[in-house]
C-alpha cells in the first residue's frame, strides 16, 4: 500500500505589533498563503502571554505542516546577535532570551529581527524598493519604525538598533512619549498622532460636533480617520495634512543625514496614499538643506501592505537557514 506523501514544509513569518500578532506562510516569491492573527495585550502584560499568542499564531498558520524556519519581526530594539528584544515601547520584552525560547517551542530555527527591518527587506526584495541602492523605510503605525537597506544589506548599526527614527526628538519639551522621553517624532507623525489631530480639532471647534460625536471620538482609530478622509471629510483630510507635514519634517532630517535614493513609507497610516504623501513630499523638499543643489529622493508608498513585516521575516529566515545549515525541508 502506498503511503500518503508527507506535506511539504513551510517557512512562516510573524509580525508582532503593539496591538496584534500576524503570522503567515510565505513562499520563495514572497507570496503569502495561510495566515493567522492574535491580539497582543500591550506592554503591561506578562511576557509569557505575549509569547503564547505568538506561538499560537505560527502553529495556526502552519496548520500541522512541518515548520522549516520562522522569521519573527518584533516592534522593538533587537540586539545585534538577534537573540532578544532589548526594549519595546509598546510590548513587555526587556532582554528575555526570546529566540532560544521560541526555537524550543516550535522545534525549528528562528530568525529574530526588528519589524521595520523585515518590512524594508520585503519591499527591497519583492515590492516598491526593488533596485534601490540606498533605501530608507519609514513605517507609520501605532508609532514610527524605520530601517536602512544599503547595497543589498540591512544596516543594523553597532548594537543592532539602527533605524529607530521614531524616537528622535523633533520638538524639545514636546508631547510625552511611551518610550519615556518627550517630543519624539512618532508623537507627531503616526496613527496615534492622526487620531489626536482629529480629537483636538473637534474639541476646539463646537460646530464640528454634529459630524464627530463624542461616542465616535471616544472609539476613534487611525483606520476610521483614513476612511473618513477617503470620503472627503474635511477634519480627516486636515488631520492627514498635519501628520504629513510632520512626516516631511522628519524625512528632511533623514535625507540630510543619510542621502538615500528612495524613501518608502509603509504601515497602516500609509493606506491614505497621497493624502499623506503629498504634503510630506512638499514639506521634505522645502526643508532639505541645499535642496536646489542635490538629488532629492523619491518618496513612494510601500506596495506590500500590512503583510510586509511577515513577508520580510519569512524571507530572512529562509535565506539565513539556507546559508547557515542544511535546509530542514
């Protein structure tokens, strides 16, 4: 009797954000198969609860198939050896041996990296940044993440933490940030900044209360503002103009420091497209030092959407396992 052929093994990528975990099977062309999501309870939760959600999502996505390797994209400071998350403003990790623990629980090799690094790698391999020599990726979600891909390599810096653009100070003595500092860029150009811009406008102008009721404001999220802006709501459109201007200010600083040939903007806030990017480009070009005498980089929206992090994480896992050891699958 002929036996049933074994199911082919899979490479899984998983993206861990401030509010959710998304895992997915990814093939060698960057195409995503089965996915699974879980919620994350935030930075005050027990580390084990977050890890359980992560493990659960990957096993669900694998759906009983052999796991060849897992790429984990984490929103936080990943150490240079990529063994642990040293600090995460929106998650509870503080240097726990995450990679070792996950390899034990999945019984498979694990590659750990920063979520913006993973998203940038996905865009460079399969998306909007193909062909770029000096890529800056800016991801706008709950906060701001960032990454650099230089001549085909992710630049991680001396300690593994390059690209944390969201926490450079743009307003001395400005809004307090969850990282413990104040005036950080992500407090002015992110999903939370977008929501704040709408609330502040409505609070200061009572004539707007008919459209933006108290109940709606209390439950407001970034995607809700994006949908309202797409329907030409003037408050939402103005909120994107404000956030876009702050985005441009920060990008001008990055251009002055890094001189990239391309900036790719990803994350959920980028779903608004030109409502966000047009004011960002205009402000960036006005604020770059010596703009008339230098090459100004293109600014493009990321093309892989919310799955970029897990796609990049899976691709990093696939390539590293192939280099360092004989493939399991």
